[in-house]
C-alpha cells in the first residue's frame, strides 16, 4: 500500500480510481467468486462517483447513509441496498488493513433485518412436468443436474468435465462458498453422459454457437458480398473476412454460396466447444423456457429449494442438507424447516397425543 500525496481535487479523483483498481485486484488474490469480483468494484465505483471529487479516505458514515438513501430513492430493493453496504464494508476494511484509515465508516451503518424470503418449492408432479418439457440433451442435463445436486447457478457455470467422477458420482466445483464437492444422482449421471458425448475437457455447459452459415448479400446493382468470422484454437475471434463478386459475373444465390464457401473452406468458422461457459442469463433463460413449456414459472434456484425440501421431507437431517447445499451457517438452511409442510404434518401426526 502506498502513502497518498495530493492537494488538488483532480488528484483526489485519481486516488479514488487507483484505490478502486487496487481493491479489485486484491479481491482476485483473495479468491472471491466471479460474481463478487464484478459487483463489489462496481459498487465502489458508484460510491466514488456519488462522492464526486471528495477524498475517499475522508468519508464518514453519514456519506455512506446518503449514498444508500439515494439508491433507495432510485428504486433499488432492500436486498440490493444491503449488498451495496456489504461491498463498501469490504472495501473500507481493505483500506483499514492497509493503514490508510483508522476506522471503517460503513461498519457504523446498520440496516433493519430483511424479511426472510420463503422459497418456492416444486411438487413432485410439477417436477415430472418440467423433466418432460426439457427437449434437448443439454436441457435435460441442465434440469437433472440442478435438481440432482442442489447446486448454485455460479457453481453450474464453472463446472468442468475434468472435475467429474462418474464412478463416485461426485463433482468438484467452485463458487460462493469456495471449493466443495457435489453429489449427484444416477439419473443426472445418465443425462450428463448423454449430453457430454465424446467431450473430455472444458466447461460442462457451454455456449454452443452454431456453425456459421455462408449467407451472401446482394446489392441492388447485382453485386454479391459476404462476411464471416474466424476463430483461433482458443476460441477467440481473430478476424472477420469478406468476399466480393462483381455484378458482371451474373451469379445466382447458390453459385454465390458455393463461391464464398470455397473461399472460407480453410478457415475455422466454429468456436471450439468447452472454452466459454454458459452465461448466468443464458442458464436463467433456458430454465425459464422449460418452465413455460411445462406451464410453471421457475428459475434455477427453484431446483435448489426443491432439492433441499424434498430431502427434508424424506427424512434427511438438517445438518446433512446444510453440507449438501454448501451453507456456511445452519441459519441459512433452517428456512427449509419452515417450508416443508409434509415434514411438519408428519411430525404433528407422530407426536400429538390426540393423533
């Protein structure tokens, strides 16, 4: 950490930007998840923008309160505001550990406890509809793995083929709670093997862009032109090539396709599979589409909540469920004790004297 020397407002802004960049790099060294690496520096940049040219090292808890109040005025949810407060606490902890400040202003700001959200849980009949509605091999593997492991979306994104043990039915993943091991069902294993096929390395769920089609475009005066992208071995877009056919050639569409296809025959037109994971939004969209076919409104976390509740309904201990979900605190798992109506009814019938 460096000792700042500044006297002008412009130098304050430069210092704020430098500290934000250093904070971002420090988060990476600490091994935080990709979600945190994106959200926390973004919140800090929003806060420094809110503070204008004020020196970030002279911030008070009143400034933090004003920033959160502005966020609330812009319509942010209480949960989003809480996340902003957590990000600022980590940032100012970073400054405090570096010796730049003697106290942590965001630690002096307290929020009311959020109302505990009761998760939506699918019934077994609804689950059957969802599995039937999954049409492609990837969709079937996606829903089977989400329900069969209870994993988070971030863990599903970073899941790699090399970390799957089909014999023991285990997958090593990294995510919000660090590196952990997921167990998966035999049904999920079957769907996963079918989806993966001959692939042995790379991300499990990948962005599968179709092979580019050569589609020439004809100008009003009869000229043909066509563009296509080329990729390297690492799946990076390296070049956009183009071709041209003069109007005097008087070629039809099929002849133009044949001509440009011949030009592109030695180019890599398809990004190799397994290099880019499926994005968070793509996973959500895929699950949403499956739910629409089944007539049920669902998201990826619906499977995680259903996984935990069904385990509890069938007699699993809450501590075991905590371990399977990767919760650091049992308090996060206890919400499923309130959700599980079947467990509640069974305990009531067993224990009430007038049963």
